[in-house]
């Protein structure tokens, strides 16, 4: 039997390796889960008997819990492992931890870790599917997919949309994954931030160091958190000055298109990169919608990867 999904990969690790057709496969497959998640009873048996591990070695609220909700709504068993409870604290290496968990025959390992490229290394030593839930500043593919799904639901298209990604681009895996995915879907992208927080030689985008210039004609303004945990002291801007120059408030939003929408992957630093009132203004802010779409997209990711794994196991 032919594999029914356009995405045929075993793992989901890098947005940059996804084709437009593969991205659309994840977005389209999410539609039925968006509907399911609006129902009173939100449970299916699609992944009944499957074992999924959440392996988070960096803090998370949205990604970890939405994968847990997604797995449980599909009927799978999900086990949470966090750094603070693991034997890594007794000196075990991360790869030894992964081979140990692999011996319990999991179907999917969802990994967040500060080391760039670690999900790819893990995928080479385990039998399970691996989903990269954020590796350092490098990639966060399911965040970019849920952002694309949020945009699709709001605008019904990607072509000709102009998106500004603003703030700490240098340390942002969300920015990197979004640039890959949104540009493949046909959006044009401006990145805006202070020189110290925009990578040199960044590709597929136009670079601005000034909000007024960069926000002109934008349909969506995606704000990013200042990643204090990844910033060396020399980069850390003064919060007040940063907000004045790069923090999004109603005045700066008026530089974008008249009805432009605001996005933020969370967690937010209120009144540092985004005005608190604007963040909560549901007529302009898609931030809560992003969280809702996160559950649907992660349900689609789990369904597609496990289905691909089953097909490969049967030799199809
Ligand atoms: N957007 C995001 O990855 O949020 P968490 O760190 O809360 O998972």
C-alpha cells in the first residue's frame, strides 16, 4: 500500500529540509484536529497503545503540554521526562539516556535540548521517530508549522503576505524555522532588530534595524522574546531603551498595514518586546490562537510520523 501522506520522513527535525508540499501535508492534516479540538469529547483511538516520550532538557510550557495534550487526545500513552528528575544529574550522558529509553520500545521521542543538532544525533541511535521540540538557537519546526497554520486560518493564503519577524533574531530557533517555512509557502519576510541581535549573512529575508521602515506594508508582526538565557552580556539591551526602539506597541503597529495582526511564540516578556495591552487585545493579537493551533499541528505530526513508521516497518 502506498504511503498516504506527502510527508514520508521518519523524523521531524529541520524545517529547512521540508518541501512546500510536505509543509502543506502537515497543515492539511491538522484541519480535522482543529475541528476535533472544538468538540466536547476530544478523544480518538488513532494512536491507542502507542508510547510517546516528552524529553525536555530545557524549560517549556506550550510545547511540552501541547504535545502531551495532542498525544492523549489521540489515545497514546505519554511519559514526561525532565532534566531535573533524570539520571543525567548522576553523570549519565544524554545519548546513554536516549538508548535506555529506546530499549523501552517507544514510538516517538520528543526532544528539547540546548545543544544545536542534538535531535539529529539522537535520531541516528534510536528506533523511534524523533521530533525536535527546539535545539538551542537552531530549529523549532513544530512552532513554525503552528505559526503557519495560524496564518492560514486567519488569511486563507500565504502568497503575497508580508511578515515582519522582530527582536532577538540571533538566538531565535523560532525565527530560523519560520523563515524556512513561511518563505517556502510564498510569504515575503522582513527581519527587524538591533544590529547585535540580527545574524550577519541572514538569507531569504530583508533586514531592517528600524521598526518604522521594516513594518511598512506588513500583514503580520511576529515578535520574539529576548533570550536572556542565550545572550552574552555584551548583547543584552537595556529593557527600557529596547522597548522604546523595538518593543511593539499600538504606535509602532500603526506602521504596518491597517489591520495587521500580532504574533508571538511565547513566553512573552511583557513591556519588553511587546506592550502588555496589545498582547491581550484579541482584535489584533493571534497569540492565544497560536497556542490552540499548536495542539492541532502536533496531533498531525504524531499521526503522520507514526503512520510513516508503521508503513516502513511493513516494508511499503
Ligand atoms: N513557543 C515555545 O516554544 O514555548 P515554550 O518554551 O513554552 O514551549
